[in-house]
C-alpha cells in the first residue's frame, strides 16, 4: 500500500511540475519516458532548449534536501543521453533540470541540475 501511495504522490508531483513548467513557457513533449538506462519524468521544450526533468516530491521541504544525489542524477543523465536523438535536433541546447515539490511550497526549479 505504501508503494501505491508513493506512486500516486509521484504522479501528482509530475502533473504539478508539468503545469509549473507550462506556466513558465515550456511545452511538455513527453512524460514518464522509460529507457533501459532509467526513466525521465518529463521532457520539456522552450525555444531551442530541451530539458530532461527529474521531479521529486517529498512530504516536507527539509526532505527535499536529500531528494537529489549524484547517483540519482547519474541515472537521469544516462537516460537523457539515450533519449537525445529522439527529442533534440542538431544545435539545440540540452540540459537536465529538477523540480522539487513539497506540500504548501512553491516548486523549486533547478536548471542544469546535472552539469557533470
């Protein structure tokens, strides 16, 4: 049951993150894209920039500090690398972003969350 609740919170977080990005001028081109190397929560585009977005939803803002680590970002980076040919064209900027969500807080959008 806890796994199902976590899944529901995750989907809700992805929906909120998608709306937040739309509000900021991004177009959502894909959601929950699976690859053998991992999953990308959202793929968004604004102009000539394509962002592969990791969404993290936690119960408290304090828990968000631990939501992203090098291992998770490496997994997202590997999945994004596999998806670049599908979503980006030559000459476009590609980045990995994160959106951190907690109840009662504005979303925190981290552009270029993974620069390595």
